[in-house]
C-alpha cells in the first residue's frame, strides 16, 4: 500500500505533462499547413509568438486554444478577440482590517490594479477578415 501512495505524485505529474500543449506538438499536429507557411512565420510560431497578418490557424498553432473568445463590434468592423490567460502561480500582498465582538465578525479589504486587462489576462489577439489586425499585451 505504501508503494502505491508513493507513486501517486509521479502519476499526477505524468498526466499533467502529457496534457501540456507546446508549439512543437501543435506544429506536429498541423505539419502540412506549417510546411506551407513562410519561413518567417514558421520561426515566430516555433518561438510561440504571433504577428499581424497571421491567420487563426497560425495563431492556434503558435499559442494553442484561446482561453476565451468574444466578438467586438465597432463602427468600422466586427472583430473576433481571442484571450490568453496567465495561469501561472500568483503572489500578492494585501492589507486589511478585521475584528470581532462576541459572535460577530467584520472586516475591510482593498484591491488596486489596472482595469485594462482582467487580473490574469496576458494577451489578446484581434482578428478582422480572417487575419490578425492587432495584438494586445499586458504591461508588467
């Protein structure tokens, strides 16, 4: 039984790694299309980057499936926006007040930050007419 319990963490890591998608694995899954793209595009995709003019397939091979997709409608055009989240570990420090009296408790908290991006949004890719027209990145 003890041997089984010791192998559980190894099994969890193997499952997590097997589920990871990398540019190399996505290229392999789209090899014919990748081979037809210009060398400069291939180089960017291998590095996990995208550029203006990329097609949705190029972006998906470079970055993987978007975490969120939405439609933006403006006076000029309708855009599709793909959002990629930063799902890495986070660390923050907060300040708060709290107290209690008898069986009652109360507290106060505060959060500040930029409202341009949601907390874990890392990248937005904007498509119009089937190609990337804008790339928005979060300032760090």
